[in-house]
C-alpha cells in the first residue's frame, strides 16, 4: 500500500498543489473572515434543502473524481510505473480492489470530508434523506472510481490497445502530420479534453462571478485566459509526450522546422477553438484578436517548455504554477501583444534549441 | 558518402560517442558493437531523430543546413519501433509515402513482398511484434533514399521474411545503388561483395579490417 500511496496519492496532492491552493483561496480567502462560518453553513444548508446547489455539488464531486482517475491513468502509462504491471498483476482481484479503494479514498479525501460534514449537518438539521443520499453518492463514486482504476490497470497489463480503435470520429480525420495529434486527442484524450473544457467554463463563470464589476476589463480576461490555458497542462503534456515519443520516427520525415512548429501551433489552436469562440463572442474584434494571440502564444510556449523540464509532468506542473504567478503579476501592467510576441519567440527558440535533433 | 565530423553524443555526463572524423562510402555496412555501446543512438543520429553535437552530411548534403533534402536521402528502420496504437498501418504508410514522395507502385510492391495485406487495414495496437517490424521496414524502404539505416532488421521476423528482407537489401543496392548501414547481432547472410563491417569501439567508429590489421581483435 505504501507504494500505491507514494505513486498515486502523494503525487496527486503534489501535482495539484496549485489547484488546492487556488480553491482554498476562493473558499476561505475571498470573503470576510468573520462571516466565513456563517457563509459555509449557509452553503451546506443550501445543498441540503435545494436541488440546484445539490446537483452542482454532486457534479463538482464527479469532476474531481474524473480528474483523480485521469491522473491515475496517466501515472500508469509512465515507464517508471511499469513494474506495477509485473508485481501487482499477481494479486487477486479482491486484493487489488482493496488497494484501489484505499487509494481512491485517500485521493478523494477533500470531497469525502466535505460530504461527511454536509451529512452531519443534515442529520443535525433533520434532513436525514439528503444526508444519507450524500453519503451513498460519495461511497458510490469512490467505489466506481476504484473499479475504473482497476480497469485502467488491467488495460495497461493486457495492452488492450486495439479496443481503443473503435473510435470513429477520429477515423474520419485525414492522415497528416497535423491531424495525428488530433486523432490521438479523439482516440485517447476525450476524457481529459472534456474535463479541461469544463474547467475553462467553470473558471470563466467563477472569475466573472467574483469580479463581477470588471466584466469588460481586458486584463481580467487575460488572467482568465492564462488560467484556462494552464488548466490544460495535462492535455498539452500528453500531446507533447505523444509527439516526442510515439511520433519519434516522424522526425526522419522531410519536413522543415517551420512546418513542424507551425503544425504544433495549429494543433494548439484546434485545442482551444471553444475558448476562441467565447473570446470573439464576448469582446470587441481587436481585443478578442489580442487575447486569442496571447492564448495561442502562451499555449505554444507551455507546449515547447516541456522539453526544458525533460518530459517530467511534476516539474512541468511546478513550472506552470510559477509561470502563472509571474503572468498574473505582469498582465495588469498591460502590453499584452508584446507579452504574446515574447512568448511566441521564446517558444520558437526553445523548439529550435531543445526539440530539434541537430 | 556519409561524412561524420566532430560528432559527439552524451547522456548527462556520460559520453557514449566521440567521432572526430569518419567517412562511410557507398555499400552495405554491418555495424557491430556490444550492447549499450551506442549503435542505436548512432543510427538515430544519422537518421535525424536523435539530437547530437557535430556535423553529419550525406553525399554533400548537410543535415543541419539542408534537413529536408537530407531526410529525403536517408531513411531509417528502428530496432523497436514505437507507433501510435490507434492508427492503422495503412495510414502510417500513406503519411510516409506522401512525405517521402513514394510512388503507389512502390507501396504495392512492398506490401506484397512483405505480405502485410491481410492486416494493414487494422489498428497497429492489434499487431504482433513481427507485424510491427514489417511495417517499420516498409516505411524504411519508402521513397527514393540513397541510404537506409536498419537497426536489428531481422529480430522478431520469421525465416521467410528474413530472407525477403535480405533480398530487398541486395536488390536495392544492385539496382538502385542504395547504401545500407545495418546493426544486427544476428549473422547477416548477405553475400554482396561490397559488404563491410564497421564497429563502435571506445566511443569511436572504426572499420573492422583496420582493427584486425592493428591486432586489436
């Protein structure tokens, strides 16, 4: 169990430290400290007595569960974790499920504790049925999560890749250097993509809710753009790893550097199409253009920066966290177009220096 | 002729290759050396896949200065090819054929020669290691390369396919003057008169005849 704890649980909290910090700041730092207890008690009562907050809460727990499963799946794909395939495949299914259940309980501890708190308040305030429902939902989530995690493990040891090819929209895309990344996204990253888009949506809603008096402020929009680009780090990392490892042989193809860099840029653009549409529907054309340029520049900069940290997800997440803090400080100063061009040029320099084989 | 100049490759502080200058003329070359000495790394460097310090040029085309032209002339087949499992073999062949400007007749010929018709339309994730190896070899022969690098081309192949590959190599050399550098721990039963052996020894590349003459082997 210690091995599971170190690989999955400890790493999950380490990698998502920035996320937990952000959520803690939102939940406990945004309001008046004197009103915090009353605020949270009010939120819990709302969950217990109103179906809309209850649905939202369960949806958020589900997103958290999906995120933890996604993390486990990515971890299982790492070469360093290959030994698990040999050692844990010899365990009985019951023993494996016990390991996974304990792991899922530990990873989902924040939502589990919140669910227990809500249930206790529910029992205290005589909302017994909703309190029981919350307990049942959280146990069902964790149990189902354990089962899915074990399926990921099983798929890893049986290399059940042919099954993944039943996907069908991916097959409709033409085969080209540009679209292989998109085919990979549609075949193997659908879940990650969906979660990232949900995060983008929640970030937009949440930030505009907190800063409702700054609806048309470009600096705030740029910070939101920064947040949702950074929320895509797992997706960008997986895309880069796919291009660097699974498509290594493609570096023997007679493509120019410009072609390869431009293809990566276009792939990033395709990843962020929903956000680009949101920008152009929300702001004036010129402002949207600058924000879209910034979004693309930041995403390609992050994408190419992965080579700087040696294809290590943990280091990349730390890098993006500090980059986020840095950008949040400099964005209000202005010059977004200049920042975008600097990011784009730096991405090109990193691409030339680190990812090209000469 | 392949020219390697001031070529070096390190992993961290461990330098595995340090070649001042080495020329490899046209022909079929068998690259030898014990495990971990850098044969695969060297082939990947020459194939433009692995980063390196120094210069590599083939027939006067420098990899740094003319990467597109160089890569049209030099193809590679990896020892343990890693392809996206969700793609079909046919899709990968289409991509390579287009990039390497291979003609449809060449593609058909290679598919037929290596007998891959029956599975080429299925996802690579369902292939055995031998089937993946065949796909990798087809990709290595596509287009009009003047040099083909083959890393352990015979492993995981059945006897019949091994013979096919050997015939392909000899015919490519005789009919189209395609040179080969082949790394293999298995004996290469190639009887072409131009077969020479080169070896990685003490991070350098040397012609085996020179080693024998110097009494080092």
